[in-house]
C-alpha cells in the first residue's frame, strides 16, 4: 500500500502530536537530597518512579556541610527549582517564615507520625516539612571496663534510668585522666542537639515561645544549672576529656576503650560492631537530673516543598509515597534511622525487639524534645556551639550564657516583623 505525500504528512503530524502530548504528560520533579550514599537514595527514587510512571524524579546529592548554604542560594533565587529538598528538621521554621517551604497540612495525615517528629515539622501550628527520619540518644557502656572497675552497669530499663549523679559516681571510678582514660564522652560535645537536654531536663526552655528571644531563657536558672553541671564533667569531676568535640573522633575513643561510657545516636548500634570487632558494649537510657525529668534529643531529616514549584500535585504524590508504610520499611533497611511512622515499629517486630530499640521507642513517644523552632536556628546554633566549646575550659557559665543570649537576640532581630 502506498502513502500519498499528503497522507504521509498527516501521519507524521499525528506522530509529532503524540510525542508532544507524551512529553507534556511527563512531569520532571527535581529534588535536592542530603548527601547520603547513592545506593541508599536511588532505590527509593526508582520505586517512586515505578509507582508514578508519568513522573521523572531526578535528584542531586549535596554533602551535609554544604547543603544549608546551597539551599540558601537556590531557594533565595525564588525560582520553581528545586521542587523538593531535604530539610534539616530544626530549619523548618526558618524556611517557613521566609516562604521557602509550603504548608503540607492537606498532604499528610498527622495521626500516622510520632509526636516528636511532628513537633519538629511544625511552625505556628502548621506542618511545613514532612518527617522522613528522626533520631534518639542512648547511653552506651563498655562491659569489660565496668567489670574491671567493679562497677554495676546501668540497666536497659527506662524505669531504672540513671541520674547524672549516678553517671558521675561511676565515671570517677572508671576514669584515670593521667592515663588518658575517661569515664564518659559525649558524641556531639559542642552541639545544641545533644546538649540542650542539660537545661531542658531541669525545666528550661532555650528560646521564647515566638522563637525570637534568648535573653531570660537560655541564661535562665535551668540552663545555668544544667550547663554548669556539664562544665563540671570536664573541670571538677574530670570524667570527660575537654576539648574533644569532633564527632568523627568521639566514637573512636569509646570504640577503642579509652572511655567507659558514651552518649550517642542509634546509628552507633551498627557502627560499633562493624568497626570495633572486640568491643563488648551494652546500652541504657539517656541520663537525667533527679530533680527534673527525662529529656532526650531528637530530630533529623525531613522533606520540604518549594512553594514556587510548578508541580504541586506531583510533589504531593512524592511526599505521600516517601512517607508511606511500605517505603518507610524499605528506608529503614537502607539506612536504619529511628522511624517517624508509628506503623514501622509494628511492621518490623523482629528488628525492634531488642533492649536498645525498646528504649528508643519509649523515648520518641515520651521524652523526646526537638530543638527550638526559630527562623534563626542557624545563628542560634552557631553562637551557642562556641559557648559550649568554651565552657569546657572553665569560666562563669551564667556570664557566658548571658553574653551569648545577647548576641543571639541581636541576630534574631532581623526576623521580627
């Protein structure tokens, strides 16, 4: 059968129209992810694309140290890209107040998420980031060092949680500073994430309710008392090594037996057995002040949606998929962060029926407190980190905190309307 020139043109035109229509039907959803290994991200993105064949989801990975600055530049340009980005949970308020994160209340069902994850994702009552991972902290201890010192180790039971005084009593028996042997080390020894509970356990609140005032809060009685105790771990009790703040080094001191106790994240449950084959360790709940209440750190990586995206429906589908029951189980298998979905705990009973995960499940539901919601979290964190480093060497904690609070308040002025 022959085709006339006019008929050929009609067929070619129809084919071109079909190609154009197909191209228009395919949405390209551009993402920026925290720089986790590609083999952890790619399976999830591929699973999403398989579930949504009309959407392509190319992604870019940016290392943690560069991500905040990169997002400041990209989002500050006020363009539709990226459509979706990894949001460090304490920065949710910062992105929200600058109209760089879209409210997600009509996208997610709040009842499916752990309370602490929702708290970290919420600013002024609205949900501005989608919880994807969270965190908790445990007290790790070296069984061999405890046996050698004749010290009874802490119990893996939240009802028998050690007080900070008990930590000090044990630490003094386990430490020998002259031999570079220590009783305790904190994994993130300068970061507010890990250290704010020293004040929060005593009832302290680091910033005012609007997230814009540190004076009278950060330098209030609870944080002065809590951070003074923290200082004494280094100066008076001498159970912790001063000046060791690099969280690439702190786990190594525990893993190699240079310190008997270590307070750190759940990721160490995998790191320690893999890296330190001879390390025999146990876990216990995070300590607290007897005159206060248990408080544990929490928070991790969420997703946020650029409010200028031209692909809102596709972005909503992506967010729902990444926080679905099945995907969250897959995600835990790829990188075992503390689950944000209540269902994940019940779907993996064989994994979570251990002393460590039983503690963590209790903590994220009962004692976890996220970092303060403030549009100036980066400024708050940078200034407080310097103070937390300095106090390890001694000095007037009240004076140091007041000076820091004043600096923070000056920085937060720009966010006041």
